[in-house]
């Protein structure tokens, strides 16, 4: 039975998949992989899982080996080279007055290529910068413009929940996130409270949306007139996850209840 291994790979700013016939790798094991960009150092993000032989899962890298002590040493040396290269690139970009923000540099494991990630408002003519860096660093240079969400994924950090950023932890792809996804959770539409460290709407709103939508269909709407134990009332608030409904009855009395105990207008008892 083949195994699927998911590896967090710094070089390509994301997660890579490989399939092997058998493995002794476990979560957090360091390894060396080969991708379309060359060799890269990465970590197994979760224990390998068995898959069917005819699985449609597609590989995005090849596992070369579990990282040995000398591989880990080289990885640490590469990180030092990346820090130096980033500083040099910032200086060179400033000298050429390029309106760009250099975010991070990633070397391939074998140091055959260095990828420079940057953000910018528009298109940047970085051809002369590439020549400067190639001359200074003596390595093949690749420039890659990224968005603010990619920047957060690349640099990592912690969200307002206190947990590591979803994009840097497990999300493989960015999906569109809309303000409607915040509204369905009855969240305050304050940008500072529904935006991530990247300044865009939080990714978690997207993958939580389907759960809230499914639950909301079984619940009444805010302001809807209902009957509770034969007494007329109006829905004041709803806790969608707990499915607890607060109904305002006569005399401004607020009563907490559940959907199965109310009768909705023109609908059967739910």
C-alpha cells in the first residue's frame, strides 16, 4: 500500500506531496526533496497516510531521502546565506530606487538557485537588479512577485486566535474570501477584527463558511416573528454554532431556547 507524505517546503513557499511505496518517516522529520525548481529541504507536516494504488492524488515533488546530520548542517548554512542575500538585495534595490519590498530569499538546497520574493504595487523592471545580484552572489537568480497573503504565508506568525497562521500551517491554496462569510457568522464588520496579519479577510472565514451556512438553514432569521410555548415573540439574536436562539417576548423578556422549541410563522414546528 503506497503512502502519501505532505512536506512543508520553504523553497516553493508552500506544501508539497509525494507518494512512496513504504516509509519510516513520521511527522516533523526533516527530509530532502526534488521539485521542478531543484532540491529543497523540508519537514513532514503530519504522519504519512495510506492511499489506494489507483489514487488520483498527484505528486508535486520526489522524496530523495530523510535529512542526515550533514544535510541539516547545510540547511542551517543556507539560512545564513539567505539572510545575507536578503540584505544585499535590499541595498541593491534601494540604490536603483526600485519601488519594491524584498521579503525573503530562498536558496535551493544544493545552492544552485536563489529565489527572491518581493511585493510591489505594480510591475517592476528588475533586470538590472538581477544582474547585480548574480554578479554579487554568483548564483542563478529568480525574482518572484507575491501578494500580501503570500507574504504572510512565507514569513509565518500568529493570528488573533493565538495559533500559528493557517496559511503557514496547513492551507495548501488560497481561496476567495468575501465579506458575506463574515456576515453569516454575525461578526462585527470591523476590518481590524475580521482581517488577518496580511490585512485581508481572514482565511478561516472561508473554510468555516460551509459549516455556518449549513447550520443557519435550520435556524430562523434575526427579527423573525415566532411562537414560543404559544406566546408571540421575535428573534433577537442567534448563536449559530451552539444553535441557541434568544427570543424577545412581551414585556421585553429575553428567553434562550433552541430551534426545536419554537414555531416559525407559516412553517411547521421545527
